[in-house]
C-alpha cells in the first residue's frame, strides 16, 4: 500500500472512527445484526397518494397532477438504523457510508428487478443541490449514490442535465404543504434528452415526494418520456 493510501485511510479512521450507527459496535459502520433489522419494501406505492401500486407506478388519478411516473423505495426511513445511517452520511460528512446505503438499495431485489425491466434508452440523473449548499456540504449525497447505482446497472449517469435554480429552504424543516410549494419551478433541465429516454432519478430520501416530482416536471419539459424516482428510504 502506498504512503498516500495509508495516509488517506489513517485520516478517514481518525475523522470517522468505525462504530456501528445502530449499536456502536466497533470496526464497522453498520453491523450485520443492525443491517438485519432493515425491512426491504416489496409492495411499492404511488408516490403521491400511497396507494399500493406495482412498480411504484403513479395511479391514474394522481397522474393528472403528478409528473413522476414511478417511485421505487428500498426501505423506510424510521426502520432500523436507516435514519442514523443517512444522518451520519449526509450531515456529518462520512462519505464511506454511501456503500452501506448502496447495499440497502442493492439488497432490495424487487427494486433492482423493476429497474432492469425498464426498456429502451435509460439515463441516471441525481437530484441536484444548489451550488451554495453543495459548497457548504462538500458533496451531493444523491450524486454519490447515483454513481454506485450506475456502476451496478451499467447505465450512464450525468449531473449536467438537471440544475436547481433556487437555493430553497431545506425540505426537512418544512410542513407538508410548505414542502410542496417550496419547490415550484425550482429546477430546470437542458433540452438535450432523447425524446424516448427514461430517466432514473436518484435521491437519498423522499418525504412528500415534492422534490422528485419537481425534478420530473422539469425533465419532461426537456423531453424525457418517463421519469422513475429511486430513493434509499421514504419518510411518509
């Protein structure tokens, strides 16, 4: 191992000593026992009304006012150590945890099977952060996860199509109605998508689904045929 790699590993271990986020067991960020507490969602729901729906397809009624075509969710935010895992990754800056989040997505075989059945041209796009928030955080958690999913499914990913126009308030700090209004026309997309392309839109967590839907609206204005949201967890 090179000195540079040794120094990098030492730095990571010093800044983020390995303790399970669920039970504080040393030498791991997520132990097998805590991982086993995570319940993988098998019956997906409409992203707006939460009606059980095959493949997370938006129901006909919600389709009239909702741009997102499908929402695929790996697990529940409040289930097991998922909340602690996402918080440590997203707000404490421990980017090593992206691999554990990817493992959650990957182990939901029903979700992966749904993605593999999408026909035609596909592209993976992460939900973007405003440049000011990205600078403050130092990374975009959705982009990290998107790259791992891209490598797993061998689908091209890009972060140059979708852009957040406004530095909106943090969704987690708002009530449901305010979350829906907070993101109206907050995103824009370049008109460079193939008219028959399906976009797989990646985020870490969905609350009301407003962020994913606002992104889907912008992507469809730019030519996307179908937009499928994929998140590690949902909190609604």
